[in-house]
């Protein structure tokens, strides 16, 4: 994509007691302009970027006033292409996919694509099941990442944000344990890990969509910015450029 990333000013709702926020545009401290992102990513060696997983990978979420409707993977891919025009991008993310389904249904396309950077994000659907077993979920995620790493690509992962409120609050301990699982799996596979569990933006009222599960486009813009920073920091680390 080449559409400019244009956002306008405005006032966002906040949680009770919070001061009003007006930084909906590029004065938002957690966002990056296209130009800044391009400069950051100029040092990165990856040219074949893929994303696999569930609805988080697909970029599902509500629109946000003043924000371009652009999911985080597409925004990050656009920045990578701006920095390196020869970059190719594949996203096989599917809403509702569990970790075993990602492994069974998405890895063939990944093999054909021959990526050098793969972001893996899934597990939420596995954890939403009543009989969810965090040990089994971590084992499945580890097996998936092992298969992805076997392609020779560098892995990227992130922890989900601690934004559990209302009817989803009882799930918080389960997802806190999953964040630890993601950290362990990422360490085992030398993945670039971006932390969102305690990210301050998660407290914004515009972080989540109406379903209280998926990120809004405002939240996804923050995710893309943090991932761009992580990729730039790890550009010269192991596997970079291989």
C-alpha cells in the first residue's frame, strides 16, 4: 500500500478520573509517522515478511475516529516496503484459528513463500475454551514455532495486553500465565519479543473494539509502532540478514 497515513485531531474518551486526551494524531507519543518508521526500518535485513495466526494476526478490529483503517500487519508491511521496496508480504491469519489449526492450515503457504521474518500470534482461541490447559497451549505454541523456525526465518512474537475488564476479567489469570508462556517460547526460538502486557496504551478506552477482545485501529497503530521499534533494535542480532 502507498496511501499516506493521515490522522486528524480530536478528543478521545478516557476512563473515569483520567484527564481528557487530544493526541489522536501524530502527537500521540506511542505512534510513528510513516517517515519515522521508514527511517527506523532502513537498517533491517528482512525482505520477505509473513504473519501467521488467528484474528490478531489478521488484524480484526473496529475503526477508530481519525485513524486510518489499517490493521497492524498491513501498516508494518507498508513501512517495511517504504524502507525496502523489494519487500514481499504474506498474511495467512484467520479469525477463530487455534494453534493446531494454524499449524495444519497455514504452514504450507509459509513454505511456498520462503519468508525470512515471520510474526506468530495465536493462542487466544485455545485459551477461551472452558477446558483450556495452559501447559498444552504452550506445548502447541512451541511446536508451531519450531516448525516456523525450521524455515530459516527469524521469528517475531508479542505478549497480549492486560486489558481484561468486565465479563472477561475472570480470564486474566489464564492470559497472564499465557504471557509467561509466550516469553518462554520466544526465548527458546530466539524470537524478537515485543511486550504489550503492561503497555500504558492498554488503559485507553479506545484500545479495544466493542467486543472487548480485538484491538481497534487506534490500538493496532500502537502495535505496529512498537513492532517497528523492536525490529529496528534487533536488526543486527542473531539470524538478522541470514
